[in-house]
């Protein structure tokens, strides 16, 4: 496990792991708490409250977010296909139903977020993120099974988090 964890590295690993298509946005412009998050500074300790439940950070330029904010039907259609919403969730395309406001949001939950087993599990455990969970390494949730490299990256992030906690 490397000593240093940084956001750029994490995002690179997430992208390499194919984990570009979860759902969310949490863009700094919509959630100012993120903009001032110490986690945005490389090598700072990850804060579970500022992460999505699985440990992911939605990229600021997420197309699904952009489609949702602008209520852009063409972009929603693109996101619908990219996120494989028909295949994975069995939902037909309807611009009213295809949106995503993020994983931790007061706004209505999009279908991808609503169906996420990791999100449900973290909430049931009363935690803010999987990096707080002692079962992370062995957890078999489908997200980790589908994106093993992302799983590794989150485990690495957990190491940083636990080391800082002491
Ligand atoms: S917890 Fe689930 S819905 Fe939230 S970012 Fe992770 S995969 Fe997406
Ligand atoms: S059991 Fe798995 S999905 Fe649930 S909180 Fe722990 S690591 Fe996350």
C-alpha cells in the first residue's frame, strides 16, 4: 500500500478501472462544501463525509450532471446509453426519469443511485463511506466485483484514512 494518496492518482486509477460511469456529480459548483474540501488537496487525508458512499468522487465535468442541470434531452440520451441504464436497470428512456443529482443529495435520486447496493449498505451501517468499513477488503458487493481496480484504489484510500486516525 503506498504511503501517499492523492486525488489525481485516485481519479486516474478509477478511470483506468473503467469506473467513469457511476452516476454522480457532486460538482463543486453545486456542492460548495466540496470546493473547500481538504480532500481536493493532494495527499490530504480523505474525509468520508466528503466522498460518495463508495469512496468515489464524481468528476466536475460529468456529462450526466450536465444533462440533468440543463435538462438536455440529447445529453440525457447519451448518458442513458453510456450508463447502460436499460441493460442494468431495465428502465426505458424517458427524459423525465433519466437524471442524476448525485449520490449524497437532497434532490430526487436517479435510477442508478437508487439501485446501488453499496450506497444502501453504507447508509444501513450508519456510515459516510466504505472507507470506514472493516469489511471493505473482503466485501463482495457487485460494484467491487465489477471494478476490482477501483476496489483496490478505495482500499488504498482507506489505508491513508486509518493511518491518519491512528
Ligand atoms: S455509492 Fe453507488 S451510487 Fe454512490 S457513487 Fe458509489 S457506485 Fe455510485
Ligand atoms: S460491507 Fe461493503 S458495501 Fe457495505 S459498507 Fe462495507 S465495504 Fe461498503
